[in-house]
C-alpha cells in the first residue's frame, strides 16, 4: 500500500505541474479564439482535481488527523474540477470541430452546451455542499461521492468525445495528427470503461485491486497532455509550436520549480543525517555543474531553429525571385502573402506596396489591424510594408529575423518584376500596334475599292428615283437598295475611321467644345432614336469646357457610343448622354436601358471586329477606345447599371487648359 501512495504522490504532482504548464502556455500564447479559452478551462478543471487530490494526499502524510478546513478545501476544489470536467471536455471538441469546419449548425451546438453545462452546474451546486459534511469522503475515487448522475454525465461526454475524435482522425491533414486523434479515441473508450467499472459496475472487487485501478484511472489524463507537448514542439500542433521562445521559457521555469521541490523533499528526507541547509547547498552546487552543459544544449537548439528559419527564408527568396520573372506585381504580392502565411504558419499576412514613381499605393492589404509590421526599404526610402498576424501573442525571434531578411530581399525582386512587367507591356503594345496597322491597311484598301463603286451605284439609283414614270414596285425595291447602300457606306466609313493611324500621348493638335459636339451628334442621331422609339437625352454642364482633342475625334467617340447605345436599347427605353468637367478632366458618359454586357464579355467588346450583333462590324467601340488612347484619356464600362440591366460607358479626357500647364 505504501508504494501506491508514492505512485499517487508522484502522479498527482506531475499532473498538477503538467496542467499548470499548459495553463501558462495558453495565457502566454494569448490567441483570441474560443478553442484556446475552453482548453484553458479544461486544464483548470483537471488542475483543480489534481491539486485538490495532491493537497489531500500531503495532508494525510503530514497530519495524523488533517485539519477540517484543509480537508473541506481539498474536497471543494477536487469535486468542483470533476463536476466541470464533462462540460469543458465536450465544449472543447465542439470548438475544435468548428475550427476544422466539421460543425456548421450553431443552434444545435448551443442547445447541447446549454444542457451539459446545466447538468454539471446542477451537480456542483447540489452535491458539493453535502460532501463537506461527509467524514468518509474517498479522495481515491472522488467521483463516487458525486453519485451516479456524475458518472452518467461523464460517460456521455466521453462517448461523444470519442465520436468526434474518429471524425477528426478521418479529416486530419497529416499522420502525426491522425495518430494523435486515434490515440485519443482509444483513450476516451478506455476512460469510459473505467467510469463504468468504478462507478456503475454491480460486481464488487478486491479493495487493493479497486485502489490500483482508481489510481491508474486518475493518472490517465497525464498521457494525452504529455503527447500534446511533443506534437506542439515537433509538428506545431494547434499553431503553438512557432512560439519556441515561450515554450523554452515556460519549460525552464517549471524545471526550476521541480528542482526546488526536489531540494525541499530531499532536505526533509535527509534531515536525520544532514541539516536541510547543507542538503540544499549540495544540490544547488550540483546544479551549477550542469548549468554550462544545459546552456550549450539550449544554445544549439536555438541555433538550429534559427538556421532552419534562415534556410526557409533563402528558399522563399528564390521562389519569390522566380515568381517575379512573370512580370506581374499584383500577382507577385499575392504570391508573397500566400507563401509567407503558409511557410511561417501565420494567421494572416498583408503586403502594401508603393509605386516608386508616383508614391501611390499599388496594393492594399486586408482592412484590419496587424500586430506587427516590417518596413521594406530601398536605400533610405520606404517602398512598402509587410504586415503579419501571428496565431498567438507575438512572433518568435527566429521568425522575426527571417522576415526581416526577406524584407531586405524584396526590393530587388520588386524591381525585377516591374522591369519585366514594363518590358512585357511594351512588347504587347508593339505587337498590338503592328496588328492594328495591318488591319488598318487592309480596311483602308477594302474601303477604297468599294466606296467608289457604291457611290456610282447610289447616284444612278437616285436618278432612277427622280423618274416619275418609274413603276411603284420598282421604286420601292430601289429605295430598299439605296438604304442598304447607305448602311454599307456607314460600315465602310467605320473602316476608314479605324484605319487612321493612332497617335499616342495626346500629341494631336486641336481642341473643341464638348457641348457643341454632343449637341451636334444628338441632332444628327435624333431621327434614328425616334425611328427606334428611344428617348435621347443630353445633360452637359458648363458652356465652354474644351477638351484636348480634335472635333473630329470627339465626334467619333460620341457618335459611336450613342449609336451603340441606341442599338442596344429596346423600344420605349432611354439613352442619356452626359458631360461634366471635373478639375482638369472632362467626363463623358453614355448610358442606356439595354440588357447590359455580360461580365465575361466586358474585356472583349473593345477588341476590333468583336461583335455580338448579327449585322455589326465590331469596330464602333474599338474606334472609341483608340481615339481615347490617342489623346491620353481613359475609358471604362459599367454593367449592369440598375435592376440588372443597362450599360454605362464613361470616357475621361484631359481639358485643354490642363494640357497647356
């Protein structure tokens, strides 16, 4: 029996310190999630159980008759921890399932938690006050004193937890986690059998056997918490492993506490031979001998961790440089955020970059507060910020050094990416110019070869129409042919417009009043609008706003946009042409009530010869885009505008006054 007492003493001491270790780790980690909060309270419940049992065991060793107040205190904290244990155990599994995306029905979760917490609190309130007056309270099997109700609640929690562990094991991302969850499943199954055997079994067993089983069952929770330390340290389970400084500091503190406890115990045991002070001095001297080896071992571990992080940083730097060769800064920024978050196991990463030429932000991170940021410097000038959010309270030292190294490497990768991006843009622009020049030459040749014959045909037919003796059926057919010739001439004019050479950067001389051009186009196309049953409205603010573009070019822009809007608008609809001066720019907008432009086609509609109309040339919007580019303007498309319908094309052109400045 004496050996069993010492096993319990060692086991309860280990359990108390182990649970206290985890409580301190979670408090130092400070991750704002319900899972960590519930895990802390589960550790607290087990800490109360082990602490109360250890207190009662020590009082039995040191006192022939333990003081009543001490005994009641030990009963209170032991049974309180046991009463709350089933609720925290089940709650922890539900929170973990929610973080893994395995629990979606929140109402069901709240209902189950309400029932289990109500049952546990009812047990605590009803049973604990009665146990203070029980002179035969059994600290070896304290759950028996709580009655069969506690055994049933604990059995339900263990069964439910075992079921969750099976699901966690099936969904585990790697082997260590999978094995850990299978181990917990077996652990909960064995614990359920232990609860049934100790609390509900009708068969009476020998007292010594019962005490041995109860001791083993009480020490059983030490196993998973010990394995959890290994998983956190080696495989970063629960994302705590990155906080190596925290783990080392807490581990060193607890080792010191254990050693001081050992000094006190040995001093008491050796008191008949040596004074306690002499024993303490000898043991502390022995500790001094091991300080240097421990320091070297810890230094090696920290150096290995730092080297591992730096190797990771060098590998990521090579990957970032390889991605930079694609020549897309925004894609590179997304790549950096994703890889840093994945490799350094961070909660979130945000990268803000400033355009070195304009100083404006190229990319904005998520709108949230980050705990730590690293400046990206090029010389003495900041060109960006790398913001990181760790899972816990802070970033470990080696991770911080690795991120600072990457920030030193990023300016070179960004410069490389921007240079390649500019090179690719120029190559695409050159290829586009060559293609459009070829298309323009072909269009000009076709238009020239067809326009003269069409003009002759139109003149002859118009003379025939003036003949009063022309039969009415032939007159109608002649009129129809004239209309088709007119439509064909319009398409040829579009080809001629498109074949004119584009001049970049707005170097074409000329300026014109926006109001005059808009009113002229509206006047010309008003008949077409009436014919289609569409209301054509104009809204022009300002009287003399002159854009830095020729009247012919602005006429091409407005007329093509209005014709496109009229063709898209059903009978009874409306086309609005609006122009307004904003600072140094003139904003021209044409809005229709048509069916809108699908998102998938919004990038294609500006391409030459792309059309969704049965009789369209696909050149109207291409001409607009080309004219806008000639004069340094911008063009955008918004669709739908309202109620899932409508399209608004907006053109921004610089004003003449701004060009002169």
